[in-house]
């Protein structure tokens, strides 16, 4: 990281007031209302690429399209559906490397290939106090200390500013075909994952509002009118910018404790989850 970039970010985090971490903005619509002074993270580019080890490391602001193109030249990729063929929803709303990790949105190969939590190996983050932290290693089996990289998956910038990420890659020839369907090109604002036994009923309830479906993971994307919601089913979960649903205890309490430990004064992206 260059001295100028480091100084700019450290200066942005200085002080006691709340800050709103801003990347490319492709996933802002999925977050709760975030207050605070804007701190922009724009570091971009691939830092390290080792095809023989199926490993890539890039700045958080690197467009996923750029990373995927570079890796594809060596027959490797992050196992995400192609946006051109499957659309925004089923490809996980691809934006930047940082957004992929910080939001952890569902995609149509999640059941077969996992998600960022399964691929992430290393991170470099800036804490709320402005300290630079490096964690993880290139090896998949890493048992030394806390698994900080995985903590950053789905953190939405509330635990630290994501600067750099290292991933394990997949051979493109090993990537399966999604068991998914594109229904509409409308923008989705509701994602619902159900038990397999309830998936068909959930799709029927969303008829006319469906954007896409992924049968492999029993996930649907829908476009709803303001104030509208879809029927819920036992054991399901929902992601919607209008519906910030906390997990059940003890998970919710664990997340709140983690937030207090990583960001004691609650400065980073306050309100991004809507329930912390």
C-alpha cells in the first residue's frame, strides 16, 4: 500500500465521529441507512497471482470483472455465474472484490461451490482506530489464531475497512452449471431462501414478482412494491433493504459483542445492518 493511500485512509478515519465506508456503491441498496462522514476506499488492482497455487490477491476496490478476466487467462476463476448470461441477481451483483466479501450476497453457484467464506484466505484491514491488520495465509489449512478473514465476510464494513483480499481459485473446467432460471430483468429487492420442501410454494407465492430462482440452494429473488412482502416459511431467511432481520439468539448477541470488540465506539458504518 502506498504511503499516500495509507495516509489518506488513516486521515479519513481520524476523529471520533461516525464514518460511512464507500466503495464502488454497487451493493449500497442492500444495506440499511448508513450515517456518517464519507470515507472512500478506491484501491484497485491485482497484487499477486499464482496460477500454480490457484491463488490471487487483490485490492478491495478491484472490479470483479477485471480479476475474473485475468484469472480466466490461466483457466481459473472465482466460482461465480457469468453476469452476461445469468444476470445481476444470480451472479451475486458483481462489483468489486471488497463488495463481494463485505456483503456476501447469494449467487447461483453457492450450493455447489460455496461463497466468499469458503474461498477467502487472507485479508488486510484498517481498524476503527486506524491500525493496519494483516491476517490469514495462502494455505487452505490454517489453524493459527482467530480466522479473521472469515469474520470479514458479510461484515458490511462494520468491523474494519477492507483493503486487500486473497482468494483460493477454482479451475474453470471444474465449475458446474447453475440449476437456476432468470425470470425477469427487473431489479430485485427481496431475496428469500427456504427449506427445499417449501421452495415451490414460495415461488408460487411470488408469482408475477419473481426475478430469478436457484433451485439448488432453494433461493428466490423478487421485485416487490413499496411496503410489500412475501409469505414467510419456517426456517427461511430473507435479505431486503427494507427488511433488516436480526438472526436469532445467541447468534445476534455474538454479533453485537463482536461489533463492540472491533469498533467500541460504533464509528464504522453505523446502521448498516439496521439492528446492531
